[in-house]
């Protein structure tokens, strides 16, 4: 089964309903990049009248995770994935429509090759940048993903 934007957004609705309800939407996905948008609304605001950091985290994580899911699926192997660490930095109030972009798809290829060849877990650190409608950076995240070939029992 191919991983597409439409299928990933349906996945959000059923498997990550909090992200779906907060308005997180995958807009673009290919082997090198993913783009996710979320608009500041009543449901995802904080007391300071900007977007709650956890909503930004969900959107940023989706940009990295969607690429990992796509690459694992395309590999045809049974590989587990897990966020093992993340950091976030906030540089401006997040109001309006925020667009998160990850361009780190190429980082996954080598890690997948190594875990398939050796069976050992690999880690990848992927970056996601959130920009407002004026093109100003509002946040920057790094997610460390661990991937490992699952063994048959």
C-alpha cells in the first residue's frame, strides 16, 4: 500500500485524533520532504493568544514521521520506529496559519540500509521548521527517530 497525503490524513483522524481535532494537516509528502499546516484557532490556543506548543510539536513531528513511515513502507521490510528524543525552540508567537517543513528525507535512506543489513537499531535526527504566513520562523524542532528491523519470532 502506498503512503499518500490522503491516507496519512485519514490515519490522523483515526490514530491521532488530538492532532486531527487541533487542525494538523499533511499537505505534501515525497521521499525527501513533508509539509504540514495548522491554523491558530480556539481549539489549539494557549492563554497568551498564540498556538499551544504541543500543537506545534504534533505538526512538526508529523513532518518527520510521515517521511519515515513512507520510507519504511517502500522498503518492504518490517521495521519499527519510535521518537527517542526531541527539542523545540520558539522564536515568535505562532498565530495564523503555520507551515512546518522537513527536508531531511535523504537522512533516512542510509539508516534504513544499515538496519536492514545489520539488524541493529539506527537513529536519525530530523529537523522541522515552522513558518508563519509572512515567512517568519516561529519554531524549530529536532526529532530523533530510532528505527530497527523487527525479527520474526
